[in-house]
C-alpha cells in the first residue's frame, strides 16, 4: 500500500477506535503490529465495492470453464432455479430444443416441456429440491414425436440440474425383453403372483398364482379394490402403501395375509411399484410372494 495511505498501530486502533473508524470512511487505514502491516480498516462502501468486483472476477474465471465442460458432453443439460425457471443450457440442449439460448433461458420448465405439466414427473423436480435426492425417469418428447427421453435430475447450486437424452430403439427393445423375461421368471417360479391395478387402486389384471392364493376366479376380483385380497386387519396399511406408491413416493414392500375364499390365510410379502403411462403414473404393479409363518 502506498505510503500516502493512513497508517496506525494496533495499539492506537484499540485505544482510539472511534477516531480511526471515522478516518476509514474517506480512505483505507493500514493497521500495523510490531511494525508489520497486519490488516486494513475500510468503510463498508469500499468493502462492498471490493466484494462485488472480486465476485465478478471469480465468476469470470470459473463460469467459462464450467460452461466449456458442459458444452463438451453429449447429453443435453438444463439448470433450473428454485422456481424451476431455466437458468443455464448447454449446446446439446440448445440443439435438441432447436432454439437459441436467449429463447430458452428465463422460461419455466413447463413452458419448455408442456408434457411435464400437472404430472408426477413434475413433482420429481420438487422432490429433488426438497430432499436433495437424485431421480431418474422417462418422458415423451413433444418436440420429437415417438421419441422418449431419459431424464436424470440432481441438486445443482440452489436449484436442480438435469441431463436428458433420447432412448434408442435398441434400448426400448431391451426394456421390453427384460419385462417379458421377468414375467417368464414369475411364471416359472410358480408361487409368485402378480397383479396390475389402476390409478383408483382397483385390479385390472391378476395372474393364476395369485388367484390360487385368493381361491377366486379372475372375474370375481377384476375391478375390485386391491385391498380385498388381504384380510380386513391388513387393509388400512395396504391402502396407505398403495396411495403412497400412486403418489410417486417410490416402491414399497409390506407383510400381508392373503385371505382365501375357503377361509385359509397365506402370509405373504407384497411389493408395490408405480407404472408410468405416457404422461403420468397410471397405476401400479403388484408382486406377491408367500412366506413361511
């Protein structure tokens, strides 16, 4: 610091703080200790000006580097603030949306992707904000008909960042093949039963092993509430679990007792998981496995 700037000792500052505080309103005051500079007393206006300038320099040094990395990845990236307003996009996202960044940044996510409006998928972004969890899901792209997007959302700054990319035909075929294999495994297992329920919690489809546990025919259970499969004492817990799953809170497993029409009871583990339609949760899939005891 130039010699023309004010200088005082730490002892003098301690004894006559009021005086040196007033002098610091007009220019910085260097504080020495045993003859060596130790600190500088400045006004709040000078400090705020320095902080603002320092912040701009820091941002200028870090943001281009981060933006450069984001622009190098093949997945599209969008950053949202806490109100789910778009604040940053990379080159891949701009190419996918086919609009300049100026037409994307500042818009709400719903405005950019109407398919997310009023769906459980939209609530997933709110869940990332609330819990800090990472979530993944699939959503149709209204910008490119017949295309599905895989979305991976995660905390980013004070808001949410998400990566997305189209799901290829090969991936779709693999998913179908895996689903068919799971059905075959359940059938081969024999004792494992499955069912599909609607958004209202009523049975849409039920397989033979589960029908055998319930001792009923398909026609007697179709369109009936899922809770009718279990004994009355277990129905409140099952209804609560199903409501949670249909609300997008994740898969749940619980112990139940399957009541048969002949009066017998089968202790079982029932797992419930949401199923997704084109735009939202449209029901749940049920897996029931008998257990000993």
